[in-house]
C-alpha cells in the first residue's frame, strides 16, 4: 500500500498559526490540502479511492465542541442588557460568597 497524499492536522485545525489553516480543512478536521509537488526522494503515491481516514472519538468530540463554540455568540447581549438595567435601577446584588467560591475553584484549576 502506498503513502497517501492526504495531510492530517494533528491539532485538528485548532491552532490558527498552522500552515494548513482552517480554510483547507474538510469535514471532520482532516486537511484536504494537496501539495503541489512531492518532497524530493519521496515515494508517495496519490491516495487510492478505497483509502480512508477514521477520526478517534476524542477528535469527533472536539469537532462537535468547536462547531458549538463557533455557533454561539461571543457576548450574551440579553444578559448584558439585564445586568445594565439592574445596576441602573439599583436592584443588582453582588453575591460575595459565590464570587469567593468561583475564585477558589479557578485557583484549584491552576494548581
């Protein structure tokens, strides 16, 4: 069996600095970039029609999560408006215990 000309991105396209980039990624995070020429001394042959790539369960999960993240807005405008209104009318309450718990949780994640 010959070596396929397909390039698989081990970072699953999550690093925008990689040379394959998201624009060359096909379905499932597999790069569809086909080099213009083969490296010198390479015996690589084009992929046969029966060749296939199977992504691990983790890679498939990452692809689904990436799609969900890309589909969600960066800012929840409705929540921002509600907080602004609560601050303006004086009904916004600060829960210092909850803030302290979350700070400790974040500290635990960093340790």
